[in-house]
């Protein structure tokens, strides 16, 4: 099942100021660093957890635990992005061996530094309180808008896959009220 199966919200529905961020094909981390002062990564949790239902479908997973990394990308201590990334356990020994040892470094910096890693097309979705990623973003960053925009893509290292989802928080990223 393609990663866009549940993520088909047309980008034109996103706020105009947010569209360039959602559609950034290069390193979002690099763009954040150039746009926001005092960029930092706050690791929320990293370990083995059950994937969300739509993630299982995308990566063809059973109910097995997956390697999970959840972080807040911050500017001057203010969270601007909640990022949630998963890969299968075996990928930690092969294509994404650095995933488990990233620490407080941005994952994007590692992914875009390796020319052998390829990226799928981006997919977008507006999340509301029913989606677990909205709930996790609020738990990590505090009160948010009723809907938040998110994007996701799959990174490929040979046969290994890494699903990266980025939720744009408010402020400075605003969605529909």
C-alpha cells in the first residue's frame, strides 16, 4: 500500500504560508536552521513501540514493534515541529544503522548526507484530535490548534524503509482554526 493511502489532503487546502514548508523536497532541518534561530532537537523517546494503524499498512507490518524515534525540533526552546519516525528492527543492522544512534542530532542531516538513500514523494494530511500523531504532538508540545498539518515520506536504503512524519505545530506554523 503506498504511503499516500491515508494522506491525500490536497496541498492547496493548507494555509498559503505553510505550503512551502510542507512541500520542501530538500532537508527540512537545513531550512529550519536557516530560518529559525537557536535550532535544537529534543528527543522525546526512542525505542521499540507498536506502529500506528496507518503506518502498519504503509510498511506492510504486522503487530510487531518497530524502532521509533520521536523528537521536537525547536527554535530558541519553542517547539516548531513534532517528528515521528519508524523503521523495522532489521533495518537498524542494515540501511538505517545510524537511526538508533542519532541522539540529539537531526535525523534529516544524516539522511540527506548519504547519497545512496532515496526518498519517496511527499504526502500531506490535516490531523485532528482523533489522530494519534495529533495527540502525541499535543502531549509533547502543549496546546495546539484544533487541526495541524503534517507531511510524510519514506526513505529507502536498499530494501530498508524509514517512514518519517513531521507535524507542523502552532505557533509558528498555523493551520485552520
